C-alpha cells in the first residue's frame, strides 16, 4: 500500500495501492512539507580573503549556521506541491545587500512497515543539506536559476519499521526561482514494503523513546509538607546521562535550589532542613541546609563513612563504615565461601557515632560480623540493628539477628534471631516494631499454604513485634499482596505499605487498631516509591502506568485527592501513538484462574490477522504493567504485533498459595499454563494468526522459553535472554545460583533430587525442540553465566535444530550500555520479523551469512 498523509485532512491514495503484492512499488513523490519561518543570515565580516585552510568564503557555507530543529518540528506551517510535485519555496525579501539570504527548514516523515532500503531523490535550485533522523547525510553546494539545470541529490535510506524523519535545510535567495522536488524510491528487492509519507508529528513509539529523553528518578517530601525534592535525569542520543536535583515548593512548584549531581540530600526528622555529605578526598564533610533561610552549616568535617543517619534530637549521627576482610593475594587464591565469588563474603560493616557537640568519633560495634542500621527511636535513645552471619549448610544460608542498642550505655538486647528476617522499624511511640520477613519466619506463624507446600521466601510478609511482651503478631497472613516497603506514619499512626498487588504496585493503609487494610485510590497502577510528611496528612509518590512514564504526585490522606507535581516525559509522550491495553484471564485445566493482559497494534483492525508475541517471567515475581521496561510491550505492539503478557503460577502478589507453586516446580504447571493460555487466547481472538505466535522471556523467563519448547511445537519462534538450560550448572556456577535455588528448589539439591535437576532442565531434552530459538546472553553475566546458553546452543546445533546465539560483549545479566541495548533490541525485533512476518531482510542485514 502506498499512501500520502497530511495533517490537514488531505490524504492522497495512489490508484495501484491495492496491487502492491503484485507489482513493484514505484517512486513515491513528496507532496507535503512542514516548514519553519525564514531565518535571516549574514555574510561574515571578511577580515581576510581566505580562512586558515586558505579557502575563500563561498555562499554555501552559510548553511553551516546552526538552526534548532525544533523550529520545524514544532511548526504548524505547511507547504503543498503542485500536481507536478514541485514545491515553490518562499524567497527572502531583500533589506540590505548583505542580508539577502535566509535559512529555512523543511521536513516530512516516512513510515515503513518493515526493514527495507530506498533512495531519497531531491532536485532543487537552492543550496541545501539533508538530515536523516537528525544526522547530516548529504549537502548541495550549488545554486541554479531553474530546476532543469539542477543536479539531483540522492540519499540512500535504510528504513526500519516505524518513523524516519527527513529535514532539509535550505539557503533561500532573494532573486530567481526557488524550487524543490523530492521523492522516495524503494529498491526493487523491497517492493513489498509499505511506505507512507506524512507531515503528522504523531508517530509510533520506538526503542529510542524507551531509552532517550527525560525521566523522573525519585522525590521526597519535607516533614512539614511545604517542600519536596525531585531528581530527574536526561539520556541523550549516544547515551550521555545528566542528572538534575531540585528543591521545590509544594504549593507553587517553584524551584528554590539546585544541587550538584554528586550531592544526595536527606530530610532531617521533624524539620524543613536537609543534610548531605560532601566528599573531600577520602574524607567527607556533613552539611546542613536550612530551607527557610538557605543557610548552610557544617555539622562534621573530615570524617569517614559510607552511609549515615541523623539522630532525631540532632545531637549526633550514626555512621556506617564498610570494611573488607583481606583475601589471598597473588595468582593462587583460596575461596572461603560460595558467596565470596560475588564479593559479599569478605565485606563487613561497622557502626560509629559522631557527636556534634564535642566532635568525638567513636565505635559502636566491633568485629567481623556484618551490621546494618535499621532505625533510630524517636527519642534518639535506642537504635535497631540487624547482624548477619553466614550459615552455608542450611537454607536460606544466612542468619539474621535483630538487636536493640542503647546509644547512651551501649547495652545490647537481642530481640530476635531468624534467617528469614528482612528489615525492622520502630512504631512512632517506640513501643512496637514493624518487621518485614518471609512467611517461614518465626516458626511459620504467618504462613497460609496448601498442604505439602513450601513457602516462597520472596513473598514477604509483615509482622508487629511488641517490645514489652516480646510477642509477634502476623498482620498480612490473610492479605494476598506481597510487602515491598512500609512506613509507619507519625501523623495518624497508620502503617502504609507499598505492595506487589498482582501485576500492579499499590499502596495500602493499615489501621493498627482495627487491623483493616484499605487500598489508596491513587491515579497510577505502578507506585515505585512513596514517603510521608511527618506533620501533615500528605504523601509524595512516584508512579507510572502502562501508557506513560513516571510522574510525581502528592496525595492528601484525608481528602484522598492527588495532585500532579511533575510529568517530565509529557512532551515526548505527546508525540507518540500508543497501544490500548486490556485485561484477559482464563481458567486452566487445573481449575486455576490465570490472569494476563494484552496490547493491540495502533490502528488495529479486528478483521485482519496479526502475529502475536507472548511474554512471561514465570519466576518469583509477576510482570508488572509498567510503561518503561527492558522488553517494552508498547514497542512490540507498535511493530505490528498483538502482545499477550501472562502471569502464570508461582508469582508473588497473588497470595501465598499461588506464590508457593514456584517452589520445586521449574516449569511444571507454569509451562502448561503458558501453553494453555496462549492457545485459549488464540481461540477467543480471531484477529490472532495462531500459526505466527512467538514467545520470549529473560532470566527465569529465558529458562521458561527453553523449557516450553521441549513441551510443545506450537510457537513459530522463541527468544531466550540469559536463560537457564541446566538447573544443576546454574545452581553451581551462578553467583547466586545456590541461594536463589534455596527458594526455587527448597531442600532439593543435585544429590538428593536428581530427577528435578535433570528432568526439568531443557538441556536434557534439547532433541525435542522444534521451534526456531534465538539465544541472547551477556558475556559478563554473573547471575546466569553465559555457559547456560553456550551448552544449549551446542546441543541444538549438534541436534540439527534451528538456533542462533548472539553474545552481548561485556554486558552482565541485563544490557545497560546505550549502543548495545539498541542493537540487542533490534536483534530481537529482526528475529521475530523473520519468523512471524516472513521478513528475513532485517535479520540478514544484521547478521549476514559468512
């Protein structure tokens, strides 16, 4: 199909558009341009006849004057060509002899439905430069008085699915004709590609939108609620990242102060003051900024610490100092513990106290035990500290103890010792302690499981410990969401929990007196962080949804009203056409309701047949309905796929019994649900081409991809990033393989449950795989070592299967480098285009046969 679109409802269809599958696509003339205003330019003052390269000044060098492309990108001015497709361009009105020239930007957009190659042909009487997606490609350094005398400028285009921007910078003249004619000519080999031309600034989302632009990093509110901190960052083309930290007034949003990028301010308890560290070589200064007066006071100078927490009474500060046990030096090194490979075994931390009054610096703890400060009581008298010791012969391989330290006498009271304890914090009155721990903690008093199940220790629960009676009360035993974080409000004495609630991250209020949980009616489905004002019923939170990036809000706890403070991605988002999302669930053959959601391509036509991509994790956590993701579903939908995201058994956030299905499963039940759900989705949605369904997952999801292909040949293509192929080798070689397996394979080891480690490992069933499989892996992956993909690749090659293996050099478990992340994403897009759309050109261009 060949079409020409115009934002002013002028749409031109060529008569042969319906025959594009039978005939080669012909040259496509450009009929509409967006134009910027004319910008006058002067000839420079000639101090000499030549420049440093002994070249005289020529008129075309005026094109070297820079113009912000926003002048045309934001323009609402358009120009139409005549029936002969010739544009008659605006001339510069002469004012003086040396100001008879002007620069102007012209633009149009190309949208291609697939990877293809084409030529941009331009005929013009003017000097000009041509930019493709912001990059200068060619220039014309001659000017003619008629189009018939002009020499054609040809720019080779390599188009990927989606939008390509063409900007022409021209040098206008006062005399003679200024004309331009442009067209797009697809290569013969790409005659089936559908290319449309437009001046509409709205476009489909792409991978660059997921990586580049300005994002909200975090925020925090002052104790009074009158001020807040906001941190944003901008990633530019090429990967440069710049942070911006500001102090703003809550009511007016006025910026009051900007902090350097290396400063990380924290609010002082009960006061509108900020404290932050400033490095001086290896030592640091601790400074206090008073907000109303903006005066800065030095609290401490030339002290060493890695993290700090002020005492509420402002008499001093508790400092955490990291140390490391000396290891063996030289070429031969003895390993002391499995955890030493990740570096954690040798690392230790100790607590110190610095007094602001007498400037003394003294140790609170001493020894080789890891110490972590959890909280300081409101009266500054006592602190909660957790210590950690390795217990390698018993899962979960560490033992945690909760200590209460009297900061005046240094008397220690060991309150609790439990391997599944995660964190602790005081109630506002200091009489109770809020504990976050696994359901197996405290002899399983918080467990709610089916018979024979073992708890998924990642499904964190909440408990209240009463200090005087030394009793523990489980408060989330009948509460399905997983606890992510919590804050006990000093204002209303309620506890506010950020939870993993199915595929959302919600905030609940817990009434300590009634024991009732109440879901806060916040405007976002994904709340990544929140904090409470101490003296006002006000919460500040950071949230996103499936169709936009993170925003910053306040929420009034009494009026239940949210106020938007910052939407830093809005301008970029306004350019994008996004896909709708719908929830969909089914009942499995084991009579379990399995939830999910799906995204439809833009301009969806229910009468058409679309290829589909199925995404899952299958591990301990659900796949949240985020906008920003390493595997952005909006981008896959924009590429023309239906995207189905399924939440199979084993994920936290759906209740303890559901989460516990993950333990000792390694694909059992989970794979069946993914296969059943995909087939049922296809049956219920006639717009899905069930012969063109692909699947993908990463890490445990990569394992699921490999395992699923040993169970079915339903899928037309599959992608596994950093996937596990052998449970035993992952258990032994991954930095955290044995510890993660303490949850996923509780009490099961290669020597006592060989059936699990072999039967559920895809490697041992590689001969059953019939689906074309793409293996992706970072060469520096410490979590799931690259050997997991190497051995599966070797097995499939030897078995004569369709497999490709792409190694991402220097990357760990995820791909973070700007350039590599783009190439990695395009590799996945090209793989699915080859097998789900019958378009191998992109893959062949990225990885040509050798």
